[in-house]
């Protein structure tokens, strides 16, 4: 059996004397039979289990009806933990995690059935500390199925794309690492990227323990399009620390997860554009555009608690405005006009406020450098 539970899994010999086919599929396979401790033969096709013996095996096969039967009839615990060697030799998982790991075609039916019958959809695996979103995005091979499952887990189950596992990796990091999801044509316009980055507000600054932040992962796994996108849309991605790590990561030897020499050269050239004086100029221009778009002065305090939406219109300095007469005043004279209050002050979204703060710091540091340079040149007699 590829799933090790406390109960007996039955005989491995069928009544006709033919060896039973153990649980497995073509993607993730346990090489040892946990009951008999003997090696499982290799199959070139995904065999169907003759009769799943428990709720975890039913979820592995995508049999939602049988999983519900085990819960309602046999009293199976939808949150019960079990060892799944194909996932981890030490961590324990629930039926939901098993389904997300093997991802049968009926994955959505299984997830909805488990949720309907009281499964904790926000439960983490033991030791690895991963939620269902981690597992779906790491092991996905079918883009459309992964997209549908991600929507369900984010919206119906309220899972966050910024939760870190025991290695500091978030579901968004898993997405970057999975070539079936992130190494596709027009990835920036793909629905899954938009779902994770825009609606899920995936952070690019969270650092994993061993593979850096989002930019470092694009360099390590040679995701050229995502690297360009991060550098052009997020100021934090092009800071000195992130760039230094990415430059080192892109120079790692080619391997099974990074086989393209052409992609490595492209990543190397993209990062070179953001280093040194040229990179500083690009960062300064990005910062200017961000502040100009928000109508905020670069000389304002760098960490303002409230950034008013009305500040987008810097020309309206007065707090009140009068309604004029004439045709636009609908026949009312200027004397009868009433003063209207200014729009209510509302804070900017946290993501925008963070970008504004970073942009201010960049421009302020640049201004300080220029003043020091002018002072040095004046003292030197230039």
C-alpha cells in the first residue's frame, strides 16, 4: 500500500491467486509496500484500485462517493492523520491532503465532499506545516485542474498564498517552482497568476530559508518572464540584497530543474540591466512614476500612517469648493452657492501604501547622494 494507516490493509493475494495491484499512479509512487516491506513492481499505466480500503485510499482514487460512505457509514474521521510515504516519510496528512497530492480528475468533487462532511480545510500537515494550497501548486500537472482547485481553496476555504511552510516557502513560491504552471506562454496574463498575485496579494518580499524570495526563485528555476515582470512592477524586487542573491542563483549549474542554457543566459542579461548605475536609474524612474501616479510629493514623510485618496489631485489645495453659478450652476447665482466639503480621507490599500513608502525612500536617498556629491565637488574646487 502507498498509504500506511493503523488498520490492516488486507491480503495482497486475490481469491484467484493473482497478485493485487498496489495503490499508485504514474506521478508520485511509493517504492516500498508498507505492509509487506517489499518493492512494488513498476507499471507503465495508472492502475485502478480494486477496492479502496479506507477514506484516504478513496480520496487518492478520486472516489468522492466512497469517501463520503466511509464518513457516514464507517465513522471515518475526515480530519484523520495518516503516513503517506510518497509525500513524506515523517509527515502525516489528512484525506484532503492526499487528494491534493495525487490530484485525480475528480479532485473538486472530493474536496467539496470533505468540506460538506466537516473536514477542516485549513488544516496543516505535521512537520512540513503545509496547507492544501502548498500541495496543489507543488504537485500540479494539469493547469486547469490546479486553477479550479486554487480558486476553491482561496475563496471557499480562505487559504492564504503567503503562509510559509517549515522551509519558509509559500504557495506562491511553489507556483514559481512548478514549471507546469509558471513556465508557460504569456504567464503574466494567465488567470492563475492573476488570481495569486492580484486577488491573493502574493508577496514578493517573503524569503524562504534556502531559496531566497520570489526573484531568487525565478533566477534559480530560470523563469525569465516572471523575473522581468517582478523587476518591472515591484520596487522591492530590485533592491541590492534581492539582486545579489538572484545573480548568484542564476549562475548555479544546469540540472534537471534548469535545463535551458538559453534561459540561463536570458536571466543573466536581465539581471545585468538592473545592476549598477543603470539599475539605480531605472529604480529612480519607477519611484517617480509611482509617486506621480498617486500625486504625492517625494519630500513628504516616508512612513505616513494615512495617505489620502484626495492627494491624488495635488492641485486642489483648499478643503472646500464652491458651486459656481451660470449655466453649469443650473441658474443659481454665485451668492446662493453653498460650500461643499472635500472628499472623505481614506487610506490607500496596504500594497499601494508600501510601494509609495519604498518609492519615497529611494528618491530621498538619491537626493541625499546628489547633495553629498555636489558638496564634495564644491569642496574639491570643481
